[in-house]
């Protein structure tokens, strides 16, 4: 007894005209599917690269601005030292050796802190004579004057500070206003 292997059913023979059309349509279908898959792949790769770049940027920003709160607190201390130094007049320094030593100690501390700030990307904003910029200045008063253009900073009551390019504290300023005509 011989075993017969079932033969696969062959599709009915198609006419010569139908075969190329069917193959062409299948090829077009596969090319379309390939194009879709390639597009999806490229989009996924682009998204992955965007996520990677965003994560790197976030990591750099975190490292760059991690000290923001501490820097803000230190700026306050520096400004208090500047006010303390300014409150000791030259006459008081000359009149007493102790007052002179205290004043000199405060001045040296200010210089040291200022150097540390500069090395760590903290810059002082002292905008006398500059145009008022609401991004870095806070106007606490305006003075009518003809000596300066309106919107010019006339006086800095408290210096402002930036950490790299981010504002820590705005400069408190007096701004020139247009004088009223008599």
C-alpha cells in the first residue's frame, strides 16, 4: 500500500491578464505597508531622540539651577552686609580703630562673597542709567525729571541678582518719569 501525500490545492489557473495585476496590486499593497512602517519607525526614532535631548536638558538645568534657593538666601546676606558697610561713615571709621576694623572686616566679607558669587554664575544687576526692564527691575518709585529720558533708572535702592540667566531677585529701582509741563 502506498501512501498518498495530499497535494496542496493549487489555485485555479488565472488568465495571463489577471496574474500581473494581482502581483502588481500585492506589490503596491506591500510597498504601502512598508512605507507606513518606515514612517512609524522614523517617528519613533525621532521621539526617542527628543525624549533623550529633553532629559539631558532637564538634567543640565537641574545641575545648573540646583542652588537657586540657597543663592537667594545668600544674596540677602550679601545685601545686608552692603547696607551695614554703607552705614559706617568714613568719619566714624577714622574716629575709632574698632569701628574701622569692623568696617574693613565687613568690606572684606563683601569682596569674598562677591568673588564666590561670580565664580558660581551669580551676577549683580546694578542698572543706574539703563532703560527700565520689567524682567530684571522692580520700580518702587518714579520721579518726574527733565534730566533723564522717561523710563530710565535713576537710583538703585537694592541691587538685583541673576543665577546664570535666571532672575534670583529683581533690582529695586527709582525710574524717571516725564516731567509735567507748567
